[in-house]
């Protein structure tokens, strides 16, 4: 089918519509639906002309996935540049503060206080024994189990959060997800089967590493209801779950933004 536009097509549509509305000769049999045909033709002509004008010679159902992919890649590149600039600025601030601290005792005291808490806050790399947990999507199955859907075959935000919460509860001293250091303010978000963490986008398998007493960490994972539900799904839907003990595990220092948008003072500190 070809779309037409312009005054010629409109004249044809209007002429046919008016011609159909002319009163027929008396005695000639008319059908009830015949009076609606011109109106339908007029509306159809309007629809075709509007569609042709909107399309502009292109397909209205053009696949925009390549454009979205390029948009994501551009955003990642911009984020990487911004992170590099932020790191350079933080380094300049530290250097200037160090210079000032040499002649200003209050600033020197505050810097000493900051340095004493850097490790606990997650701003230094740590190493030690611990546990690594990997969560992965199920392979594509030709026939899904009864009552199952494709949604049952992927790792969800709640699954990752269950492992993270269990490891914190087990006394983890430091933790990383996909080799990115996570803090008490870190948020785990999933979109589809991708993980969003500190501005980065990651695909499964999701690797969670925690430094701490391996025995206590294992027990915390075994006691977690959310982790147990995922393990059950591993059996039913072939999801991936791997848990290994490491005698020497390392997690990087947190290098993201430390800006807080909201905070409260605990009742005990008031």
C-alpha cells in the first residue's frame, strides 16, 4: 500500500464522499449501510494521509534499540570522565588540606581524626580471609517447569540484597560487589537482569566478596531466609549459586562520591 498526500488526494476523497451522500432516485432500493460508506472512506483517507505525513517516508516501527545502546555507551563514557575529574579534584583538596594542616592545629586534629576512621568507613583497601558468593541467571530453557515464567530464571534485586544483608549480619568487615566497594550507604538496584551500583551497570553473574570470619559468614548465609529461597530456586529453575571460602581475599577502597543528601543524628548522640 502506498501513502499519498497533497491536495489531489483530498479532492478525490471529498468528491467520493459527497457523491455517496447524493439522494438516490425514488423507488430505487437503498441499503441501510450504504450511507455510512462515504463517511468511512473519508475517515480512512484522513487516517492514511495523517500516517503518511507522520512517517515522513520512514517506518513508524523503526527499531530504536541501536540508538538506546549508543545512548547507554555515551552515558557510561561521560560518567567515566566525570569520575576521573572528581578523583583529581579530591586529590587536590587533600593536598591543600595537608598543606594548611602544617600551620593550623585544629585542621591537623581533624585530619588525624579522619585518617583514624578511614578504614572503618571503607576508604582504604582491606585484605583477609572471607567468602565469595556468585549469583547467576538460569540458562535458557526450551521447556519451562510447570507454573514457571521467564521471571523465575533471573537473579533479582532481592536475591542480591539477601546475600549482602546476611554477610553484614555475619560480621563482614568489608564487602565488594562486582569488585566495587560497598558501604552502609550503598544501594543495590536491579533493572531487568542488570545491577545498578554507584552509577555502574553490571550483568550477571554477580560476584559478592566479604572479608570476615568464614565460619560466621557461612552460618549467616545458612540462617538467611532470603538466601534459602534462592537456593531452592537454584534446584527448581537451574539458577546459579556458588559459595567459596577464600584464605586471602581483597576488597578495594571506596572511590565514589561521599556526599550525603540526608542524615539524622541518633537519639543516643543528642
